[in-house]
C-alpha cells in the first residue's frame, strides 16, 4: 500500500513516518515539506536517521498513491481540497477541518465559516472504538483531536449507559507541550512554559464541540471542558467528573466499562489498589497507541471521577490514523501498532 504524507516535517508527520517505516504493508511514496524539500527526513526527525534515505519533497511533486495522510494547519486542507483530492482515493485528515458535522458549530468554535460545508457529512470521525464499521467502509476519515480523544474514550461508556443524562460532565485535560506543534509561540516557548501549570482554555476549547458531538451520538451533549498546559512533552490526561447520583456503585461502573471495552485491542482499564501507577498515567503511554482508563466512585454523592490518558501524538493523532488506515484496507487494526511503551522513562 503506497502512502503520501502531506506535512511530514511536523511532530505528527514524524510519528506517521516512524510507524510507516516499520509497517509490513506500507510503502512511503512521498512526504512533503515546503521548507525542507530535498532534505533528508532525518533533518526534521533525528530519531529516523539511518533508517531510510527518503527525502522530503514539495507538495506539487507528490505522485498519486493509494492513501494520503494530511498533517496540515487547521483550515488548510478544506481550503486546498481540490488540489489534495488528486493525491489518493482514500484520505485521512489529522486536522480539525472535517471533524464536526455542523458547519454552524464549526464557525462558532473556529471563528470562520467552513469553506466546504457539503463535505462535512462525507467524513467519518476516526475513533475506531466508536465507529469501527463505518471506518472500514470509508474513503475519507477525520481523526479526532487529542484532548477530545482522551475525554471521549474516558466518558463514552458512561454516556452509552445513560449516566450523564441529568448533568453535564466537568472535564479538565492536562496537556503536554507537543500539542502546540513544532513551531514555537509566545506561550509554548520553553522559558515561558517551563515550570508552569497554565489553564490556557478555561472555557471554549475547540475540542469541546467534538466531545459533545461524539458523546451525544447525533444530539450534542453538554460538556464543561478546561485544558491546562503542564510540563511534559507527550501526553494528555483527562480528569472527568460525572454526577450520576448516589445509587451508583463501583461494581456498576466496572460492569459498564468492561462491557464497553471488552475485546478492544488498545483500551486498558487501570485501577489498582496499591503502587505509584494506580490510575492512568500518560508517562507510561509514550510512543504507544493505547488509551488507559480508570475511575473512582464517591460513595457519598455518586460522583464518578474518570481518569483517561493517551499519548497525544499517537492515540491522539498518528496512531489513531494508522489504526483507521488498517481498518480501511482490510488489515488487522493492530498491525504496526503493538509497541508496548517503555518503563522507566
């Protein structure tokens, strides 16, 4: 299977290249970078030095392939859609351009009209745990945002069980610096971020719309989301508070999660009685496509606290995209994605 990676010099592009180079059924036909065209991919991704002699090319130099990954800034894929459409019959977009079904919601959260609203209904949201069958049949997939992915995978079983019908969940996501992308900004510059715990989106984070859309299953479900920057590079951990009522027991919640994620190859329930890793910790997930979910029930109030963690560059981006690619092409969805992580790290 020949693939193109558009925007291959960023962090997500680097993860796609890393995965592709060890995938048994993938050949990288091309990877684009306007600023590094003609240069080795090791110039942008030093971990890939000596692994391949592949060089970056310009976008207009890419030859058509079987599938293309789009790792472009938000707003670019939809604006240049006609140009990108000729690169492959199957497209996986890792930006936010096609994640939302409603153009009015897109305009509210992104501050501009969607340039191609008729395309929104043609994309499948790329979370296999929710939309596996649709992804198998899809030609166009929009991968979920990293903060949204961590939150949705933590809360989806409770939403499906009807435990969030009365009260909107309250969620705080703690996010690593790689979420900000490769280009430094005033807020992501190391001297400004080091040692800081900064709530950069107390309300109104763009991923709120994705979470509401996914959990509502057609009818957006209210959710209160805050995202906080913390001093780690990879990882996102969502702490979600669900107010289910006083008659919910720990046994009830265990049953809900086990039934929802039984047989899911990348979902792990983490809830230990002792030790430093009793609940999900993104440190253990670096480089992996796993999503770890744990919970605690406040017996006095019926509040369920859900902790869900991912590597934002993997399950929140490149790993999710490769899982979708496997499904779209009739491969086992774990192919090339079984790296278990490192400990200690």
